[in-house]
C-alpha cells in the first residue's frame, strides 16, 4: 500500500479524530480510504448519469414524463451494476 503524507486543516483533523475515537473506524487511514472509495463510487454514478444525459440529448425528443425517465434510468443503472 502506498504511504502518503498529507496536511489537514484543524477542523478536518478533529473530525477524523472524532470518527476514530467513536470507534466508527480503527484509524484515520481507514477512514480516508473509505471516503475516497465513496467519492470514487459517487463519481462513477455521476459519469454514468452524464453519459446517459449526453446520449438522451443526442437522441432527440421523448414522450416520457420526467418521472418515467427517472424510473427507467434508475432501473437501467441497477441492471448495469448487477443489482437487478
């Protein structure tokens, strides 16, 4: 595992310490890695949505309601991520 040295603002360092002290995480490193994993997953979702929006813009008009579009998008996302 790569070792890094980072500087944190006092509020961020105190928040990290509080999370470790509450035993939610065993170390600051574990917490930082979890936050990075979460950010990477969120970025995957944003990229997926962005790609769908670009595809939709290029495909033209639809007769689906916004609610139907959202439901279909959620279903397609779940399928593409193996959740359905």
